[in-house]
């Protein structure tokens, strides 16, 4: 990367769009899921850092669409299309959804990482967007970086190195 101006950083419960040789990155993916939706022919893509599976968990009147899988995915699709992506050509890649802590409970609410992954995949299926690659689950944190120029998702896994999908 020649110019730091080409890097867009996405925080927790945020989303962004990049084009061409720009790069987009999010860090701190534990139970959260980083989702990339892109059009490889138009070299445009977006990333969202999903924190929770369902917007029904939102506080009254304070809906951050990027925070929840059920609202974030459709919002990201809209933004990619508004920036030149073609709806029928959109594809997805994702990473994260770890179970960062072990609980002695079978309480479904404590399975945030797996529930986030399930919710993201459900929304992508509903919108008929194919998932071309994923690195989800486990118990390690991740940082992901995506370039729409080559459609590669670089995943750095804590204490395990890098994989590219």
C-alpha cells in the first residue's frame, strides 16, 4: 500500500465502501463478524463489522443498522449498489464469529459468535448472495483487510498467522 489515504478503517458496528485499489480493514473481530460484499467486475466492495445477530436487541429509538446482522447486510448491499456494484454480481466473504469465552451454561444468549454467523448467513441467503469464502468460529480474534481490486480477503488470526480467501 503506497498511500495511507487509501486505507479505510471500520470500527465495531460500522460499515464502509471502497473502490479500485483502496483497502478496507476492521480489527477486533472476536464474536463479531466482518462481512465483505463486493462486485469483482466493477471493483467495488463494502465491509461491515456486525456486533449482534438481531436488531430486536436494540434500545428503543437508537438503531445503528451496521450493528445488527438483520439490518447490516441489506444496508451494505444498498451502499455497494449505490457505488456502482451490480446487484446480480454481488458476492460475499466473511470472518469472525468466535466463541471467545467458555461458559458453563447452555444459554443460547451466550453463543454470540455462532449466532452472529448464523444470522449473517441467513441474510445473505435471503438476498441470494453467494458466500465465496469464510473463516469463522473457533476462539481466536481476527483482523481482516479487503481490496476490491483483487477481491482478496486477508485474515490475520491471533497467534496463528494469515490466510487469504
